[in-house]
C-alpha cells in the first residue's frame, strides 16, 4: 500500500489538523514527520475543541496507530502536558501512540537559545514560536543532538555535555541562563515518556506497508515555511514539503501515493517575513475577525491577505500535489468581492513564477470576482453551492491545474464537503 501525505501549501495554520481527523478513518495509521510543538493543530467535534502540538491528529477516531516519526523534534515537558490532558479526556494514548527512537529532543537550553538568537537579531527577528525548534534542528545537523533512544544509554553524560555546551553559548551571548526548575521538570518528563512505546518507526511503517496497510502523513507548518523552498530566512528549520515525509519517516519516494495540498480560501502568516498579498486595511482586519485568525499556540495575531496563486502554484509543483483541499471558505461568505493574486509585477515585468526573493518590490496582480453572499456553514453537499462560489472553485482549479476535492465550510468535523471527482 501507499503512503498519502497531507501538507500545508501556505504559511501554516491552513487547517491540517481538522482534515487529518476527517480522513483518518480511511487509514490504518497517521504519522507526523517533521516540526514539533511549534505546530498547533485544531480539531473540533461534538462540541469539543482540541489543540494538538506534537501528537498526531489521528488519535480521535477508531484506534489507528499514531506515530511520531524520526523527523520530529520533541519537547518532553510539552509532550507530557499534552498527553496527560488527552488521557484525562479519555484517550488511551499509551495504546495507540508510538514514538521513534530517532526523534531529537528539545532541551530547556534549546528554548533559551531560541530566545537569545531572536534577541540578537533585533529588528530582523524571525518571530519564532520560542519553542527551541531552530536550535534543536541545528544540533541535529551539526551532529550534537540527543535522540529519544539515547535516554536508555549513557543519558546523563550526553545530556550534561549538551547542556554545558549550550550554557557556554548562552554566556558568550551575554545571557545568564537560569533553568534549574525547568530542567527538573524536563528530567521528570523523560521518565514519563519511557512509559510509551519507543520504536524503530521506520521498520514499523515499512512492515505495515508490506502488510497492505495504509498510512496518512500529517505535515506541520507549510510549504512557504520550508527551510529550502520557503521565504528564507523567515522559515522554520525543517523540510515541511512532501520530501520531508520520506526523510522524516523512512518512507521511500516510490511509496508516496496521494499528496493532499491544503490551503485557505485567503492567506495568513504569523511571525515576520514577506507576504506579498498582505492587507493592512479594513478588509484584512475583517478576515482576521471572521476567521478568528489568532495563533493556536502563541495567541499571536495572524497577518491576513488575499489568496496568492503564484505561491500556491509553486507549492503544488514542489510537493507534487494530486488533490487540493480548500479551507475556511465560510470566512468569505459575506464579502461583496473576492480577490485572487494571479501574478506578480516585479520591476514593471509580469511573472507567474515564484521568484527567488519576495522581500521587496512585488506588486500583486489581482483578479476580482463577485462574492457569493450566502451562509454556507450548514451546507451538506456541493449541489447547494451558490453559482458564484462554484465559479470561484472552477477558477482556482483552472489556475492551479489541480482538482479541489474537499471544501471546508466551518471548524467542525461535520462542516466538510467532499466533491465528486
Ligand atoms: P493547522 O495548524 O493547519 O492544523 O491549523 P490551525 O488549527 O492552526 O488553524 C486553523 C483554524 O481554523 C482552527 O482554529 C480551526 O478550528 C479553524 N478552521 C478549520 N477549518 C475551518 C473552516 O473551514 N472554517 C472556519 N471558519 N474555521 C476553520
Ligand atoms: P502549524 O503546524 C504557522 C512560524 C513562526 C515563525 C517561523 C519560525 O500549526 O501550521 P519556529 O518556531 O518554527 O522556529 O518559527 O515559522 N511557524 C508557524 N506558523 N503555523 C505553524 O505551525 C508554525 N510553526 C512555525 O511563526 O514565523
Ligand atoms: Mg496551526
């Protein structure tokens, strides 16, 4: 069987958690392959709302195996908080969740380094989530990291060496790190994690595939935050793209089946960095208010703007997207007009290709369409779509050369419409 991948095509927060939950019943397992607690994936059903950070969004269905793959970075303290919260609400997590031995651990000092790096950048800061993501991946790539499997072998020595190295780095940056209390909580959390199944997840996943089982990979962040292809340096520190599922789980490229690319009917971004279609006017504010565009983890205001088809075409190309999923169309239900950026004007020249830099001098070229002015939140099938909305979908499919197979019309699991392919 194949592995399907669901990932964000914009700057994150597209609604990945909701759709992974909706699609989970079709799979035997759900796996996270990159990122860490910088993610905040929201799910709503039966009047309840959950925000998941490190734990995959496939835990609320029918006992599917949920896997935290080797490409993920894990903060034991935040993991413990999240897991205990879920156990309290009746999820038997220890039975369904498996963690890779190769997951890299986020240490308390990684978080301090994240904050110190941001401080040192001053006005040019990335606006990170402050969860220690960058420093942990840096240690991984520079071969200084600690992996979950290490907690069973000479752990104290490995931890102390890494911590002392971080302290020296912090002191050289003029910081006086204090983290004794957090360190104790972190060490206790390591003991807590030992109660979970810590496995060779690459073997587990490949043996499931040999048995004919199916796996859904859950991306975190979005393609425009990818460390190679995103708006560098204003990106996260992992490969958020489809290829990240191969390296982050040990899945060979020829095992990838469907690639679900998920996007909002408009666009948002949280943190610093360029955003060509950002709106600074009342319309942007209106989208933020109607879409409740505030970070699921940090509570930060999300920047809002019109959909950017230049960026989406690029994301579709990089990921080999086979099906598109459009989220939050209901947020635009009451707009008189909807705009979509179909090209960029750079130094007077028009282009449809995403350029090396989107930092400066980009003028979006917009197409304006009539709004549908209809509350769609209770709709059950696409036959109910007003003509203007059906036309908007047709327009997007033509521009993006990819079918939109699912449309989301509200945050609840039930507010999801599958289209006839
Ligand atoms: P993720 O990080 O990609 O999983 O997305 P987030 O959970 O950070 O942000 C998506 C937000 O939009 C959450 O608050 C969801 O509950 C909400 N949401 C998801 N789909 C829809 C939708 O179709 N309509 C509306 N109005 N809200 C949605
Ligand atoms: P989900 O999975 C939106 C952004 C941060 C910052 C940049 C780097 O919920 O879509 P980091 O802490 O990763 O070093 O921050 O990336 N960012 C996200 N933005 N959604 C996310 O995750 C994000 N994870 C990181 O705001 O600009
Ligand atoms: Mg999110």
